[in-house]
C-alpha cells in the first residue's frame, strides 16, 4: 500500500463515521427512521385488523349455517327439498365466495352434500365436531393439495320427529379470494410504507436545511468579520428561540473583540507617540553632538540628558511589561496581612523630600488591616500619591486616610486640593497613555500609565479603585482591598 493511500484511508473512515455527518444529514435520517417506524406500526396494525375482521366474518358465517342446518333437521326432518336448497344449491348462489356443506350419519354415511365437495374436502379432513347444544366459535383452516384454502367447521345435530337420529354436519368456506385480497392489501401497504419513507426523507431534508439556515447565516457573518470589519452583527430577532441565545452571545463576543481591537489600535498609536518623543530627543542630541568637535564637558551634559531619556524609556517599558503580565494573569502576587497606616507612612517618607521641595504637606490618618501584596500596595499608593503631588499647587496638602468598612473591606483614600479633572475625562482616566488635558500631556515626567497600573493592581487583588474629582476643588482616589484572607473550603 502506498503512503498516499495509507493516509487517505483514515480520512475516508472519518467521513463515513456517523459522528462526522452534518446535522442536516443526521436530522434527515432521524426523520426517515421516525416516519418508517410510525408507518410500519400503522400498516402492521391495519393489516392485523383486516385479517381479524375477515376471519370473524367467516367464522360467524359458518356458525350461522350450522345453526340453520340444525334448525332444519330439528323442525323439518323429512323436508328433503329444504335441505337440498340449503346444502346443494345455496353454495352455488354465492358469486364471489364458495360455500360447501354436507350431512353424514354417525357411521360416516353420506346423506347429502354440496356438489363437488368430496373432491375438494373429504370428511376425514375436518376436525372433531362440536357437541350437541353448542355452536362452534372458531373454524380450522385447511389447505387442499392443489393449494386452495378452506375454513372448516363440524358439529353434531339431531333430527326431530318421533324417531330422533344423530347427524354430523360439516361446512367449509373457501378463503382463496380473501387470501388474494389480503396479499394485495399487504403489497399496497408496503408501497405506501416505501413512498412515505421517501417523502418524509425529502421533507425532512428540506426542513432540516431550513432549520439550519440561521447557522449558515452565522457562518457567513463570521466569514465576513476581519480586523477592519468588526462592526458586523447577527440579527437574531427572527430566529428560533434556541438560537437566539447563541446569536446574542456571538454578538457580545464581537462587541468585546471590537472594543479590544479599538483599545489595541489606540494603545499602539499612543505607544508609538510616546516612544517617538524620547527617541527623537536622543537622535537630535546625538546629531548635535556629532555635528562638530565639542569639549568633554559638553559631551558629558549630552550623555546625562540622554541618560534621563533612557531612564524614562526603561520606566515605560517596565510599566508596559507589568500591565501585560497583569492582563494575562501572570503577574506575581504574594498577599499577606498588612498594617495600612504603616504602609502609608512608608510611601509618605519616600515622597517627603519631593513634597517639601514643592511646598506640599503630606499627612496620614486612620488605621486598617488589609490583605495585599506589600510591593504592589506600595506601588499603587506611590502612583496615586505621585499623581496628586504632580497636579497640586505649591502650598497645598495631600491626605492619606485608612479605614475599615463592612465586608470586611480596607479603604485607603488619597485626597489633594489641586486643579481637579473635568467630569468628561473620568471614564477614561484609567486608560493607558490617557491624559486629561494638554497641560498634563505636556508633562514629561509621566507616560500616562500610572493610573492604569493602579487599576491592574486592584484587579489582581480582587479589589476596586474609584476616582472622584471636581475642577478647582481637588481629586480623591479610593482604593478598596480585602481586609482579611479568604477562608478556605472546609475551614472551621
């Protein structure tokens, strides 16, 4: 066997496997099998009812004939003409059904019979007769050597008059016509069954294709979606109830994708803009320094300026790496119980010299215990405090406050009396590289990532951050951390 043939065999096997069939094919087969089962049951029931009714009518017919012959023998034992009319001639009057009868003595001597009956059915071919005073209920089917089928009955009888005598009555009814009727009926039922399965398969296929049309629309919509065509949506208002939830979930996924792509495009544009400025500065300084020979002191100043830009780029890259790890859930976090006041004092001591240069006072108040990563907590507080110092006027004040709320939740707030931010900027204040106004954008000390990092840190801690600001009155940033470690399942 060649390699191509060996590789093709598993593919053919998978295509022939029922698990790989399309939903339309599976539904069509189920429709066909359901129709076949229902039609087969209905046809079988009708066939059984027909045979049963025909057999009941035949049995009733022979029972009535035995009753009539018994009555003639009882009331008119010497009326030979009446017996001949009933036995010899009546069977020949039936155009479609042949009926035969005979009367025998107890010694099996023939007294009278329908002409030709002995040639078809001998007296010994009948079953045991029914006793006197009883009527047979069911006959016995008997098939002649030449293939004809008869329903037979026999019963004892007595004659009337002064000298009663025993008689044996034998009657038979040809069922060949009924057999042909049943055979023809069976063939028609089979034809109806086959036609019904074919029609149900076709209708099932059409219905399945119509039912699968919404899924094909989802497929076509998904094929049209690209990074520049994320506005496509599925109209699920006219769809079946079972697919409405799927369409709604698909549209929600597209909303999230569109938002993510928009944020990614904006982030890429902002990142390029932020990187372009320090790179251009570095290139300009290098070009100026290389344009002509310069003293060592001037070159030293150029290198110091470049080093500042390198530091800004390094801080930006470090922040971006942290945000990327936080978004992917891979940022390291080691939480422990901390004293909120002590952590605030630590951060305050770090910024105390910077605040003193600007003439800004930093104070800490309150107390609370919280469950957080020490390094990430200090980074969040540092970013918020640095932002407050950057936008506070000289002689201003920044207040850090801690308290415990029901939950339990540890709430830390950083408040300043700076210029504040207009309400229209607040929804985007935590976006990366976002700056509320041109004055802030011109500030080269930050890259617009501080508050984005704060939000990521709070997300890692399963906490929340809120930003409240009024122009001309200041800003308050609130951080809410879990105040206790979550209890483990089964813990007392």
